[in-house]
């Protein structure tokens, strides 16, 4: 059974009309950067819970990046919480989108859409990725520029890191300092590799995907066309993935 504890909202950040983050005061169990837990509320009939990845490194207050689903049973309620309000959080974390699951390689590609960037922010903040890989490229795809949450925080975390690149994509408008279009198209036509100055190869490339299921499926197809394969413990490959809404 899930081990639920009561948390209080310590701080909140608003990124756009439908994107926000909650920082909680909660004594959660130790976790690995990239893992997720669940947030929940009680209704008259049942507990409504959804999974969310930690955005913070393990030594800081729990933080979660959330998109409001207007017809959802949980996110509109979460969006209405303010500092001091209570909610439920699952004490222990889960998930295998973690750096210790990634086979050794030279280049780490972190590819996300929307709030799927959260676990990668946690990894950059935790810091072991800098020792594990020579080059790190974070690719973040969104619809509109104001949905590039954590952009400034990512810049602060990686200031002075010569072997890090941040490549944002905006699909529904033209934005300064961002590529126009979709991540999958840029992989297929080679423009992402050109932009990063790195090629996708089975020998050097390790890719972590986190985003909506369609993005994950389409990106996997494009990467397989370049010779990369899904990583399994019983059959090592180059691609690890997690569906995320």
C-alpha cells in the first residue's frame, strides 16, 4: 500500500496560464534524481492521486512542475493551493529514469516536452551527470515560449559548464533564442545534430526521453533510424524513456 504523508505548500511559482510549480514542506524518503512520487487529495468518495517527478535535487525541499488539466480531478485543485495549504504526498519514490540506469557513454542527450523537463532539472542540480558524461545536451520542446519553465534556473545551474548545451524548441510560434518546430523533425533531418555539433551514434550517444507518449514514440522511431536502440537491463541499448503528461 502507498505510504502517504501530509505536506504543506512552502512556495509556489507560476510560469504561464496553465503551468505552475509547488514547493512542499514534507519529510519524504531519499530518492534518486529522475524519480517520481505521487501527489493526492481526498474527495468525499475517494483519494485522487497522480504521479509527478521531483524537480529538485535530493537534498532540497520537494518541488513539482505541474500543468493544469481543466477537466482533471486533481490539477485544478492543486493549481488553487496557496502557501500553507495541505495535500498528500507519497513518502517513497519510484521510477527508473535515473542516471545509474544509463550505460557508460560520452554524450548524454536529455529530451523532454512540457513538464517532462522536470526530472532532467533534478539531474542537472544533483550534479553526478557532470562526472559521468563529457557532453550533455538538454532539448526541451514546448508549444509556446512562455512554457519554457525553468529556463533561467537551467542557465544558473549550468553557468560555466562548457560541455553543456540547452536547445529549446517552440512549435507554435517564433521565439527568440529557440528553435522553431518539433524535436522529432530536427532529429530526422539532422538539424539537431548540426546545432549541437554532435552526432547520434550507438558508441557515444545515450538518450533519456521524457514527455507525452506520442513524442516518446516518434522520437524513438527517429533515433532507431540512426542506429540507436531502447535500453533494457537484459539487452543494453542507448535509449531510456518515460511517458509523462
